[in-house]
């Protein structure tokens, strides 16, 4: 089926320390291999046959996007609001990723979309197991979600396969303010969920079911076997890893 893709490239009101340290207007425009991070992401998505349209959610004062047939959308106050507005405009199925994912590979995206189509859930997230994320040479440690059947990390790939996924986006919006308080976030999903998650007594499938009950729509995950899919760029060590991987070590 033909997909549309959304790249989140907005900045939070407090700004981004990595962008400031690199002298860039925003994190999306930090350079790797002579190009801004966002250019790597856009070029990757453009090589995925299933994607027929690419939009970028970005602040109105941000620089011009790299040349290409990209639709520019004004970012909202936060990522979830930006996704909600773009989903209303672009429709389903919609792939969502981020501008700070320069090591993303076209074949990984294609594999994820194919798996999301066959999954059956309205909203699907890409994840990688701990061993997969650590398999890339010199890879920085990732934040893990620890379940009874193994730890996983997010891959900044989300598929909204049907219009009903708007309910999942709305739930994300309600929970977004708690993103830096994991315990509060878990409690907001449910006290039993929080207790079982913190003690490692909940499986990933049970976690998905709890989130689905909160959202009122089926959600799921797809495991990716590409180590680089687990690594976006948030910190200086992430940036150094991306530059090494893409052949752009600073002098």
C-alpha cells in the first residue's frame, strides 16, 4: 500500500543543547558527513518504494529544507501535537520518524512498513532488543524498557496504519508531559502496570495490551534486527558515533 511519511524536526521551547554546542540553528541541522542530519533522513525515506509522499514538521523560523519534493508543515508545541495535526492532514497509513535519525537505512524502513501492514494494530512502534542495539561497533548505551521476556529500546519508527490510530496519538499527547518521569508515566497508564513493569513481571505483549486499553485502540510493536535503527542522536557521544559510522569523524 502507498505510505506517507512524516519527519519530526521541531524544537522544544527550551532549545536543544547539542544544537547549541555545534553552533546549529536546531538539532536537525547539525552536520554529519557534510550534510545536515535531516538530509540523511529525507534521502533514506526517498529510497523506500512504498513511500509516495514525505512531509516535514518543522518550526516556522527554521532554515530551508534540503532540496527535494518535501512538504513543509509548521510544527506544533510538541511532537504529539505535531503528529496529530499532520495525521489529520495526511491521513493513513502514515510513517512517523525523527530528523535526528541519520543512520536509518532504507531497507530497514521498508521491512518495518511491511511488518506494520501485516501486524493488525492501528499504531505500531519499531523496537530493537538490547543485544541488537549493542551489536554496532562502539555503539553508545541505550535506554531500555525492561520486560519479563527481554529488554527493548525504541527505534523512532511509528506506523499509524488506520484512521483509528488518532486515538493513540491523543493518548500520547496526554502522557507527553510525563516523558522525563518514567514512574509517573507508568502510573498514568495504570498502577498495576507500573508495579509489574518496575518489578520486571510484565511481558511486552501485556504492556502493549495495557497501553491499548488506555488508548482505546490496538497498538503493537515490531522487532527490528538492524542495530543502527536503535540509535538516534541526542547527545555528544551519539553524534560522535553517527559521525564515525557515516565516515565523518571530526578532525
